[in-house]
């Protein structure tokens, strides 16, 4: 494994982290035994940066991770997030009716204690606001988070899907170590003004869904997603854009074939190539994918490779929105 530094913290994190969401939530059937084996394999591979959130299966994902985290506490840098709340306590995807966002100081207190309890640890390494709360000045949210740092409940702070303006305002209150936002071959919003902002402030970008939720691996069958799969609610995985996306990923797979790697490895290598201040967190619940993805670390992309990839993306631009309208309202605040 190769390692990259988190913001200005001096912390060395594996250049590829591990997104744990799918082990409990969002992407079809789960298998705790295989998920635990995947977490243990991540340790063997030196993948020490693990990502979860309190809303993934309403806390069950944090509980699952704790089974490997607790006996290996010194080897893992654990990131979790807060802010999505469920009316009636029922878990569901973030776009579901009945889900709302709350980054108030009062809720942060409740949320952090609940995450610490489920993770069975004393301190969270990186604590993200899962979104910017449109109803609360970001300074209030970050002020409350800074108190958690002082109290030793949290070590570093992060934001997710924040606008450039919010990032600047937040960083003026307390150092922000990471911004976690969607970034992949198919979602490049951060390139407009976010990356220059994080770079100016010494903040690491942590791309989530770097495989476009499995789409760019050229193995996802969008017409066979199971009931309850979150992707069924997202425009990008619907039949009206299926042809465009199928052709895009098939052409992308040809480039991968020419480089003797898999599309997943090429997609991750592309994200890694965008800068040393970027640490993607591909998600998987399976050892075989984890091992495959780790291979992206040693893949070097030439300017010709990057140009060929760029040409394919340009050729098939109708990829569909990454989120539903309701969810898009909560990003870039
Ligand atoms: N901050 C936020 O708002 C936010 C939003 C979404 C996600 N996240 C975080 O980011 C992490 C990563 O994002 P993500 O999981 O949404 O998307 P992703 O990493 O782009 O893709 C995950 C999907 O790709 C599949 N996959 C992984 N490696 C593969 C391979 N080598 N070949 C074929 N398929 C492969 C997985 O399958 P299996 O599930 O079968 O392994 C899963 O369906 C999440 O786990 C979560 O921790 C954060």
C-alpha cells in the first residue's frame, strides 16, 4: 500500500481507503461474515482509512465495523459522519421521505455519543458533517464540532458535499482536515472550484463513490438491481441513460484491457492521478473486489492514457444526474 497525508495533520492514510456503507446498506443483499472478512483483509493490505456514517442502516454499519475496529484500534483511522436523521427512527436512503438533515449543536452532541457507543471507542479520528445544514450557519456547526475536539471525542473535522464558500467559512472557525464529496470519471463537479479551494486551505479531498457506485467497473447490471437498492432511485441508473452509460463503460473497459488492468483499477488510478491530496474511498463488501481495487495503487497513467479516458467521457456525455432532485438540494451548500 502507498500512503498519503491527511490535510495538514501529518496523519498517514492509505492512498485508497475503504468505504463500508455497502456492507450494511444501499447496495443490495449483505453478508456480515464476508464483510468482516473484508475488513480483516483490508488490515492485511494496509488499508487503514475506513469510512462509515451513523445513517448507514441506522447505526448498524458502525456496529458491524466495531467488531474489527476495537481489537485493532491502533491500526485503523476511522471516519464517521452525522447529520441525516430519520423520522420515526426508520432507516432509509437519504432521498427517502422521512429523512431530514440536522447539523445543530444540540444534535451533534447526541449523534457523537451514539456513534462512539456503537463503534465502542473513545475517540473518532475524523468526524464529518454529512452535509451542510441549510438552516444553520456553518460556523455554529463547526463551533460545536471544535468543542468535541477539545473534549477529545473527535480528533479531526471533515465536511461532505460543502460548497467552496462553506468550506472557507468552516475553515475560518477550525481547521478542516478533509472534504468528502462525490468524485469519479462520471461526477466531476469538484473540479470547478472545490479542488482549488481545498488545495488553498490544505484540505484533503476524499472522493466517495469513485467507481460511480459500481457503474464504471463494467460489471453492474442496472436492469437487475434488487428491491431496496439505492441506485434504483438515482437518475444515473435508469433505463433512459442506460445505452449511453453502457457504451461509455464498454469503451472505458477497452482502455483498461489495453493496460492489462480491470476497469475498476483504471477508474481508481484515474482518481488517484488527480493529485496527491486526494484519497478515494472505494466501497465494497467483498474481499475479491477489495484485493482487485488495491491493485490500482501501482498503476501509472501516461498522458496518453489520460487523454484516451477523457475522450471516452466526452463521447458519451448523457450519464444522468448523480442524485434525485431532493438529494441535489442538499449538496453544494
Ligand atoms: N458522503 C456521502 O454523502 C457519501 C455518499 C455515498 C457513499 N459514501 C461513502 O463512500 C464509500 C464509497 O462509495 P460507494 O460505495 O457509494 O461507491 P463506489 O465505491 O463507487 O462503488 C461501490 C459499488 O461498486 C462495487 N464494486 C467495488 N469494487 C468493485 C470491483 N472491483 N468490481 C466490480 N464492482 C465493484 C461494489 O460492489 P459490492 O457492494 O458488491 O462490493 C458497490 O456496488 C461508501 O462506502 C461510503 O462509505 C459517502
